[in-house]
């Protein structure tokens, strides 16, 4: 292989793509899209979960409605004296959203409370009403049964549970498994998206050279393997630049928006305090992370660039970033030569669908395995799957992010990947060098097998 | 300069080229001739080291075809193409660099050629924006900008507009005058007659005839009659032991076969029509091709 020629191809592939408007538009838009997505989901989390539905209670027991109204005075309304039919009419006409009928027998533990409504409000309404009714009824029945306060406290008491990770040096550290699971899954997802999208770019590039008939001129100047390697490396350079820019932009955006988010969240907490249960709001906003409320309040009253989020984001280790790039590059190299080989067998992108399936399947499989691996990163299944080269790039990075993966496993998976990149490149190059000169006619798997044996 | 010897190439069970041999010399134009599917393009691809022969070898300036010889050749394939989204200048520079020119050398010759073809204004345009004729010019430039000693054109005139056809002809003749080796393939015989010094006739993967064009023609002798006439030409169909090529209602090209004589045909013609012209000439290439193919077929069935 003549590396000077590989370099010429690499430069063309790189500069040609980096000079296009599409490259810059996508490079700039993706982080903003991501920021919007994250911002949006935080906003939804923080949005007051208003009890907008008004429910009327027909309370045959006569003792429950008061306690229910104490649970949520905005939601519950006493319909004392009205009949069920009258209540139903009100539901029909829309004056109330629902009618909650509490039969007398409910205090004996026999009858069912019934909610008559038009179906708006969904699962969360049903859930919260069920919870309210249950706790009110239980309360009353406990009182009736003359249970002592001591026993009731026993029921109410919570069992504390914290987890602590012991790292290799024997130093305990705070366990942020939930956070790292999310990070691991997101990293796997990014590699999944990157493999499919950069793979498609390679495939389109190869198909373009075939359909535009440029390939024969190029083949009269360099070897197909030089073109193939130059193309793969050129587009990987594009990918690295794009990811680098994204990293910079993300850091910039998050640095710029952190004070804003902190301010908004602190505002939320401030008003939440005046509302009923501030714990709930805070807990839902922070997913149960430790909250330093005073810090947040301070931030709210004094927003400055140094403001920090009202909760701590666990640190992302540098090694994880390096592993991400390692597995991303290895995965890209493995899949891109497969995509190039497929591109070489077709004249139009639509033709290649049939042949693309076998390449997309392992990528999708790895993604689906990841749902399992995220929850159980250290099972035999996770270990084996993450060491199969076609799955490694997506599954191994998730395991590395979540758990302590033994170094030998990472080593083995990297060696296996490098080995299969080499093997796949050789096979792809054989298909590629014959495929690029082929024109007309559909190519099936039988033909591919034949090409592997054929000299060019 | 180009020495093709005993070249074989098959694809699966199909034998595309069988034992092909010929030589193309500097300062001359060599024509590969034959119907579509006769093995011309496969042979050209082997000369360009795009395909590797199963057997036999190609030598360029006495070096076996490979990455080194690729630099000496400028090749314009039959299926022509450029990157549509790339600018003319960048694209030409890319091809120049692949052929081993440095960036500065490349830029210099690109400017010269664009000027020569009155195309300097296009340098910053994307190829997709150019007309078909314009991109054909860019294609010529891409073929010869590295000043190759050998220029190979596969069906160069197919799809060219008349202006570009003339331009390409001029360029080819110029290259010849500069002492370059030129090889082109065509299935249109009259182009070969006009331009080629040497030819190789391909049929079904084999070179059935090769050599100096005028020598080949004279070896066939003046065995063809060109007849121009006025009147009812139906008597021509009744003449025996001839092959009639290129017939119209006032003209016929008659190849005389064994058992027939030119004088006998003349006699008949005078009796039937008013003869405007009667000339005994060397056979046309079409005629040579047909009779060669027929005779090799005869040999094949005899053995």
C-alpha cells in the first residue's frame, strides 16, 4: 500500500466533507438540539404537577371526605346530599371531572371505592386518587381497630438504605450508579448513532463513485485498497473533528446555561416551599440526589456565573472519555469497511437495502443488549456479549461506564476488535475491488461468495 | 511502448480475453477494434492495471503493469464521470495528485489546460453546474494533465458533441506529434480508418488480426468494387460470389469473392444501369473485419 496515495484520498474525503455547509449546520445544530432536549426534560420534571382535575366525593361513610379534602383541597369537593345520578350528570356536563363514590362497606374492607369519570387525567390521576383513598381508609380503620401509636409508628418508620462503592484502592466513594448507568447508556447510544450515520456516509460515498463512474479513473491511478483505506480514514477524521467540536460546544453551552438552570430550579424550590410538600418537588427534580437547598436558595437570590447546580453532578472520569473514543474509533473502523464493501456492490442506495440489513442487525442487537447490560453490567451475558467484536463498541463502553470492568476483559476485547478489523478489511477489500467495477444487475450473497474467491 | 503478450482473462466461466497479443508504438495511434463485448475494455483495463491478467503480461516501457506504469498512462474510460459536488479546479488537482504530481505542479498545468480549452472561468464552479459538453472538456483535461507518455481512450467519441469530437481529435493528433503512444478502442470502423496507424481486431475475446493498417489493407488486394450508378440496381442482388456491403439506391460496395471477376460485374452493370463510377479498391475495414471473422470461424470449424 502506498501511504502517500492513501493520504491524498484521505485529504480529499476530509476537506470535501468539512467544507460543505451541511457539515457545519449539523455540527452546530446537534449540540443545541441536545441542550434543548435536556433543558426540555428538566423543565418538564420541574413543571408543577398540577391537580387540575376536580373530583366530587359522595361519601356514604360520612367520615372519609373530610380527610380526603385535607389531602388535597384543590382536588376534592364534597357532594354531600347529592345522589349518584346527580353526580353523574355533573360529570357529563363537565362541571366536575369525576365522581368518587365511597360506599359504607369500604370501612369494613369489603366494598370498592368507585371513580366515575370521562377518562381524562390518565394513569397519574388514577394512581394518586387510589393512593389518597387507600391512606385515608387505612388511617380510619387503624383508628377503629384501636391500634396503639407505637405500632403505627412501626409501620410508618422508614428503613434507611445507602450504597457505598469500594474502589480498587480500598477507598469508599459515594455510589452514583444511577448516574453512571445513564451515562453508560447514553455513551452506547451515541456510538450506536455514530456507527450508523458515519457508516451510511461511507456507503453513500462509495455508491457515488460508482454511479458517477469516477471509480474507473481512480482505479487507473491507485489500488482499490488505498482508496478504501483513505476513504475510511478520511471520514473518521471528519468524525473526530465533529465530535471534538461537539465536546467544545457542549462544554460551552453547559457552562453558559448552568447558572440559568440553577436559577430556575432554585426559583422552583422557593415557590415549592410555600406550597404543600416541598420534599416531593425537590425529590422529583433531582431524582433523589442529595440536595443542598440553602446553596440553591443562595443561587436564586444571587445569580452569578459562579452559580452551581443545586445538586452535585458526579465527575465523569477522563479514562471513560478515552475509552469512549477508543471504542468509537475501533467500532467505526470495523463497521465502515463493511459498509464500504456493501456500497461497492450496488449502483444506487436503494439497491443496497437488502445487503445493508446484515450490517445493521448487529448494531441494533447491541443496542437492545444494552438495555439489559445497563441494569446488570457484570453478568456472564454482559461479559460475553461485550467481548464479541461486533457488539464491543456499544456494549463495552456501557459496562465500563457503569461498573469496574476487569482490565483483561477490555484488553481481550480490544485485541479481538483489532483482529477482526484487519480480517474484515481484507474481506471487504476483496469484495470492494471487484464490486466497484461491476455495473448493472443486482448482486446477491452468492455473488459475494464468488467474488471472495475471484482474483481481480 | 505498450506490449501486450498472450493475455488471458476470465470472469467466472466466461472467458473475456483469450491469448491476446499486440504492440503499440510511440508516435503512432493504435486502434482496438471490434464489436461490443469483444474484450476491448477488459484488455484496456489490464493495460491500466485495473484488472490483473489470469495469464500473460502487459509491459509498459518494458515494465510490467503496476502502480509505477499507471503514472505514465492517461486513461479516459468509456463510462466517464466526475465528482458532481466538487469544484473543477479541486477535482483536477485531486486527479493530478493521484497521478503523482505535486500540488504546485498540478495547479500550474491545470491553469494551462483550462486556458487552452477556454475554460478558465469554470475553475471555481462545481462540476454539477456545468453543461455536458463542458464536463467532457474537463474529462479530457483530467486524462492528460499529468503529461503522460501513453494516452488510452476507451470509445472516446461516443456521446461527444461535434465540437468536442473535433477538439479531441486535434488533441490526439497533437499527442501523436509529440511522440506519445496513443491507444483507443472503438466499434466504429470509419474512425479507425481516419486516424489509426495500427490496429488490432477483436472478436469474442481474441485478437483476430493485428498490424499496420495500410499493410493489412494492401494485403487484402484491390478486391473490392465501388459502383455508382443511375437506374434500377436490382441486378446487383443477382450477382453471384460477391458480398455486398454499404448499399444504397445509387451506390454499392461489392467485395469480389472467388469465382467472380470485376470485369464481369462491370459488363453486367453497363447492360442494366447508367454507370457513373466504377472503381476497384482495397477493402474497407468493415469488409476486412467480416472476412477475417468468417475465415477464423471457418478455421475453427475445420479443426
